[in-house]
């Protein structure tokens, strides 16, 4: 799963694609409109999705691996329905990543992962490992 080019930007909703790097910020592209714009590093923080990991009991698991697990279980578990309540999110995440650390992973973390997954999946930007090999 390739999520290298995607990032979350503080104070802006959704996920963006990084187009170019500048000394004082980034040029990003909106995924829906393909419009490019400059975002200042003075006003915003950038979180590359490839650098995000979720704590597990032993170590941590990269976001791409979690997204792959969510894609694999898409038929039996709906990530959209998981956003209904905190307990439902915890139950859903336990099925996706059974070894996640319940003391260090908060409901806000799970909510972000599910929202990011839904955002990218609705735009068909997530592919299974089999699709990439072909």
C-alpha cells in the first residue's frame, strides 16, 4: 500500500497530496479538485501518512499495514459504521489490529485512522497488495 505522497495538514480537513517542497512550506494538491495551493509551515503542521504508526503491545504498526487490514476485512466490517460510538470504534479496531495497545491508543487516534481510511477509500486511492503486484 503506497501512502507515501499523502499527508494531513493541521487546520485543513481531509488528506492532501504533496506536490512540492519549499523552504517555508509545501505545495499541496486537493484530491477532489486537483487544485494546488501553497501552505505555510508557520501556520500549519504536516503529518505524512507514511510516518504514522499505531502502538501495539510489542512495538508499533505502520498505517499502511492497518489500511491493508481494513481493506481485507471490508466485506465483514464497515469502517463507516464504526464511527457511531466510542465502544464501537474500539471493537472495530480490535478486529483490525488485535494487538493494539489499549493504554496508549485513544479513541481520537482510532477516529483519525478510520476517517483517513474512509477519505482515501472513497476516492479509490487505496489498493490491495494483489492489485499493486499486477
